[in-house]
C-alpha cells in the first residue's frame, strides 16, 4: 500500500532521473561542438550506446517493469540517433567555413 511519503519519494526520483537522463543529448552535442567527439565516433559506438542507455534506464527507474524501462530507454536512444544527425550537420557546416 502506498503512503504519501512513499509516493512523493517515488515521483521525485522519477522526475530527477528523467530530467538528468534527458540532458544526455545536450552533453553529446556540446562535446561535438568542442570537437571532442565526431559523428563517426558516435555512429560506430551505437551498440555500446544502446546497452549503456538500457543499463542506465534500469538504474534510474525505481520499478522493475519493462514498460517503465522502455519509456525512458527508447526516447533516449532516439535522441542519441538524433544527436548523430545533428553532429553530422554541424561538421558539414564547419567544413564549409
């Protein structure tokens, strides 16, 4: 049975976990802007990134159900792929200048 404190703790943990997790793409894009990672490096490490994203989602989500895991992991992986595309665009623009 849920108590008010238990529910608030659960929701705070979920909000913090999701909030921090969704900052991950910004970190990747900043690293790309500084030239520390390239789109080729990101693309070559897709499999590693997928595993790390799912492991991180397991650690962040306080429940054990696969749906909650997917709610966090799938959008993070899609954002990772989006970061690869954005990194390619940034690199092309940088090469033109």
